[in-house]
C-alpha cells in the first residue's frame, strides 16, 4: 500500500481503479480484512468467558477506531504543512483503520457467540458448525444489495471554494434507483445523510475518471465539459460499503477454521482451494452480467473476486512456507506482517515524514525531507 501511494501516480496500473474495474491497489484492503478473519479464528479457538472476550474485542476495536480518526480524520495536515489539529465539524469519521475496526468487532462477536459444538470431519460438517456465521454473512449481503439497488437517490448539492471567500454551490441531478455510477449511488447518499458531506473524503477516487480528468487514469485538470459531481466529496471507506468489508472478514474467518479443524496439509489445501475457485468464478460471472467489480462501492463481485484471490494467495504461501519449508524468503514479509499497524501509521499515513519534517534549519523549508528529495 505504501508503494502504491508513492508510485501510483507514475504507474496507473498499480493505483486504485478510478471507478469500475480493479487494479493492484484494490486488493490490499480486502487482503487485510481477509487475514484479520483468519487470525480471529486462531485467537478465539478456545473461549472460556464469552462476556470477557467480547469486552476485550470491543476495547481493541475502539482503540483502532480512535487511531484511525487521528491519522486519517484530518488531524495531521500532511507534508509541506507543520500545523495540526482538526475541526470537529469537518473531521472525516470513516477510514481504513475505522473499517478494519468495525469488521474486527462484528466478526469477533460472531466467532465468540455464533458457533455450535458439532464435530468437524469434513467440509460439510465445517459448514454445519459455523452455519450461523455464514447466515450472518448472507444477511449482510442481502441487506447491502437491497440498499444499493433499491434505495432512491434524490438530487443533491455541495459547495466548493469560490472566488474570494464566497463558496460556490454545485447541484447534482439524480432521482434514480439502483445507479452504480459515481454521482447517484446509494453508498455515497448513505454517507451524506448519516455523516454529512463535510465529513467525507475530499479527494474522491473518481476524480481520475475520463469525465473528471484530462490525464485519466491519473489526476489532472477538469475537462471543459466535466460533470458537476467531479469535485464532490466521496468516502471510499463509507458506511454502506463497509457492510461487504465485514463479509470479506467473515470469509477469512472460515479459512481460519480450516487450520483449526484440519491437520493434514492436503485436506487444508483442498478446503481452501474449492471456495477460492468458487468465489472467483462467481465474481467473474457477476461482472460479466453487469454487476461490475468496484472497490469504492465494495460490490458483491468485487467482494468475491478479492476474497477468492486472497484465498489463492494464502494457499500459495501456505504451500511455500508450511509444506515446502521455504521460510527464509518470507522472513521480511513476516516482520512486516507482525508490525503492519505501526508501519502503516508511521509511513502509510505520512506520520513519520511529518515528524521528521518538524526538524529544520532556520526555515521550515530547509528540512531533512527536502535534502533526500521527498519534500
């Protein structure tokens, strides 16, 4: 993700897709959520006190959510600006860490409370033991689909800075149901109504679409005939789209259950590959019939594609390391995985560069980041 943030503008193929479709960067968030689910299966393999376990999970999720608010809510003003602080009236409530916190909490509760005592000796018995968790995933998916395709999206407006201190108001015409374009989708409408448009991400991913950038798929000036919604805030980690992010985490949870209940390498690989192939097949089928893969909306096809790809990669790493014994080539990745949150906060969210930039010689512009060519 750090590589994408730094080099994505130079290599559009690895940057986030401007809207429909997927690129390399679009797999990172689901892979995070997938492995969180796998880890939760191991964490709560044995729960002696469900109430205590639930309370601890709530505290962990709350801590992660608060950290996300600080590093992604606008508190740090980024490179080239040594100021900090955020107006509560315009703080960004959602973000990457906030989404992970929500998924972590709900999936942890499912693992603590929603599993039976059935003996597992086959794939079918595994499904029976965790059928309530699968039911939760199905209910969440149906709820998301109903809201995405059934919600009525009315016309709306927003403001951008205008000449002098006068804001300029732009209107967006909608009045539709089931639209999955950038302007009139239910995901954006939900966030605007619940959080307020001032609390959304101000650099929407669709600003790199052909309608909004003459340098598409890179950012650039607006075309002369750009639609009115091009500069509107939109949160890629919004509330409704986070529902399907929870489903991704639930899928990872089921992969973790395979580790617990199956000890033979072959059995584990088979139990992982079958659902991975099925998810990928379903994803491409849905995309072919019009339900496009879209990270910003976290569509069902995108959920299946990224979860299936995560399952395939997870199986491949397992074969390489646990079966083949090639652990040395993955030692650096293991260290990154053990310290992922710290690295993401310090580097991925520019906290470390901002702290270094605070030390300068006479003028703020004369700092270490400028010397090494970052600032």
